C-alpha cells in the first residue's frame, strides 16, 4: 500500500500575470532599431564586432620583475562608424600612483604604471607625448579616421614592473613563480551598445575584450617553464625531448602523466640549455592571453575526449609547488570538471585544446588558464577548481561584458559549482553564497541583479553576480526540466558563442529555445526588488488527507520544497517548481495523503533561500 499521495492546487489571483515584454533601456532599443540585435535573441542582420591580430614579444626578468616588450596590433573596424580615436586598456596601471582602486594594495607595489616608450601607427612614428594617459587604465590615441571595414596597425614599445605582494589576479606568487596577466596594451571593445568601453578597471568589476588572434614570444631565463593561453609552437626549442614526449603522451591518454617531477627539478635538465629561452604560443578566437612561469613547479597532465563525434581531446594540466599537497589531486578535479562540462552540464564539448590550473594566490579565470590558490579542504579545492574552469564557457566562449554584467558569467560559474562538485564527490553539498544572500536579502544594499556591476559595492557585487543569478538559472532549469533546459541553453550558446551577448540576448534566446515565454520570471527575479520568503500558514486535515497552505510573503519566486517528517523517522518530500507562482498568486495548496503519523512539516531545500525560517515549520499535533 502506498504510504503517501500528493497533488498540488494553485489558487489563481483574480488578475493573472500577462506575458509581458521586459523593460528595455534606450540604448538597447537602439540596437534593435539598428538591427544589430533581434528581439528573438538572435544576432541581428546588421550585427558586427571588431577584432585584431596581436603579435606580442615580451621579456620577463624575475630578478627585477620587469616586463618589457613590443606588441604589434592589426585592428579591424567592422563597425559602421568611422573611428577618430582608439581606446586602449592598460590594466597594470591599477598599480600606478594615484589610480582609483576598489582594493587596497601595499605601498611597495605602487609603481609608475605602464611606460609607453614608443609607438608607430601604420609605420609612422607617433609622438607619445600626445597620448591621453593619466593615473587610469585607459589610454586614448587620436588617429586619422578609420573607415568601416578598414584596418590600422599599431606597434607599441612598453614596460612595467610586476607587482610583488598585492596579488590582485596577477603578480609574483613566490620567488621563482609568477602569474602574469593583463601584461600588454590592448585595444578596448567598441560595440553596438556603448561604442568604446571607457569604464576604467578598478579591481572589482572584471573584463570585456574582443575575440582576437594572438601570437606571443615569451622570453624568460633558463630553467623557467612557461604555461600560457594557446598552443606551444616550439616545444623542442625550449624543453628537452623527454618532456616534449611526455606532453605528447598526455595529449593522447586518459591517465595522468607526470611531465615534470621533483627529480627532474633536482637534475635541472628540463629546459634547453640557453641563457634564456623564448617560448612561442598561438591562440585563435580568444578574448585574452596570459602566461605563468616557474623554475620549481612540477607538472601533471592528462587529457580526455570532449567530443565523442569527432574524438577531439582536451589536455588538462596542473602546475604547482610540490609542497602544496592538495594540488596532487587538483589534476583529477580539473579533468573531471572538463568531462562533466562536456557531457553533463552544460553538456557542450569543451571548446579549447587545453586547460591549465596554476598554483597561484588568487581565484581567477582566463582563457585556457586558471590562477588558483592552494586549499586545505578537499571540498574547497573541488569547488574552486570547477568554478574557475567553468568560466571557460562564460565569459570566454561567450564573449560577455563582465564589466557591466558580472552576473552573466559568475552566476553560471556558481550554479556549475553547485551542480558539478557533487558529481566529482557525492558527499559535497555546496552552499556557496546561499546563506549570505539570506542574511542580506531585502537590506539597503540588496539591489536588482540587472543593476550594472559598475554601480555595485563589494557586498552587493557578490550577491548580484554570484548566488542570486545562480538561483535564477537553477530555478529555470528545474522548471523546464533537464532536457528542455539544455535545449534552450544550447540555443543561446549556438547563437552567441564567439560574439558579445548582453542580458536581453540571453533572456530572449532562452525563451525562444524553450518555446516558452519566461519573462514573468526574468522580470521578478532579475529586474525587481523583493525577497524570498515562504511560510506554512495553515494545515487542514481530514482523516489521512492533508492540505498544507504555502504562502509567499515575499515577491521573489522560489520552488516549494515541503518535507514531511514522520514519527518513525522517515521523510517524504513534495517539490513544486517556480511555475506555481507564475499567475501572481500568493498561496499554493499542497494536498497529500498518508496513513503514517506525521511529526512536522518543514519548508527546506539547500537552494531555496528564505529570509525567515521561523515560519517554515509546522508541528503536527
């Protein structure tokens, strides 16, 4: 005999929610009017984006931490506009004296910033005194108007001193190990929404770059190994043959290959015996290029088939100080993340040829690279590894403007952490961000997710970019079911990979992909104020039949998870997804039957935030 039967009855309000359109800001409407974007979520017939070819030649001296080099840029203007100036990003100027920073740095790390010592434009010398560059990460260069569909060539000589102690995403990790990001002048994004991205980098909101082609020659002293975005082109010129053979072996095998171990480090026969070696890398259609180097890290490597149709493999590396014992397991966590991303969530073949997790001092992502600090707890190491690697999809495969819309990538990395971590270790219940949102929801600093990231303080930035959007994505996944959700998400990815989607492109593409207008939810969860707050307000009983009345005291729709605790210690759950609130109703009736004695009813699930848990339990008499 079945012990429990349940059903759901939704009490519909007199005035049902209409399938309305989302409020559209004026600059977004202009993009629709110009047909660069479409209301169905597809790129418009006039969609465009600019691009560039970068050739970087850089020398890094660990003794002085000086980075010195030349970057040659061939920039193509695909916009319909003539450009009379070019905006550059000089991200290392975060450490320049007088720079505006959201985070404090050591006085010892304050520098003179990026020193541009020479520039040519289409082969002609440019007077560098004319450059507009103060204590900011922006630099503007006036040019003869660059017409649509035309290109311009820059050659820039520059140098700066890498930070030593104030490690904000980049810098010295320890003596002999360095993670070097944002190390070259680059051209800012010019897009159909805002024109030039003029927002300076202040260390909090992250980055927005065009999809470009990079070739880099990185010169470091003998005995230093380099890992970087892109493919290593000259392995035999910089590494002795056994190590190139081990890399080739790792690229073909599922097992873990030790490319460099402590014995190799003791022998010192890893790099080709030159005073300095120049490592050559190339990457196509990526939004950034970074590198890391060390003279004492070991190197574990593996690979996995990420696309069963083609048999394509991705190599996964971990480079680390052997004193950090947790990192011996990180290679397995990284490999498992790539596997689950390819086949489970988002179930999209990993798009790049390799992924390197580098033992650093931050928790930051880059194309094909991760800069992760060591951790004591296994669960923490898994959660950090999968979170950062998942960023491969958002923002790198999808060229999201993180500077304005941090939630479009951090929210995805957060839900991925929630979902993939238990796939790697079934004992993990990842609550990252859940309690902080409950504690802060409805307070003065809790503003709608749709608020531009550049307007947010540190606490609001965390809430709006990490847990809140992750809840939203999770609830839509639950409402649609895995199959339809994956179909909708893949529709979005297919449309916008390699491009620059903005929020309305995401909302509209998901609606189209699911064949379902979900604007009611996007509006209430992403645009509106409000809090999640459910309560069990009444329980009616007639014999073995029960009706629990669930009231939404807040305006943020969350799933209904009613746990029925029986006196024999067993528990049954009734689950209803967020669609039970679609009509604007304030209550939901959950009707069930049981011949077992009930101790209490409780509203709870790990990912159902609630600002008041005191009315979530109903003791049965």
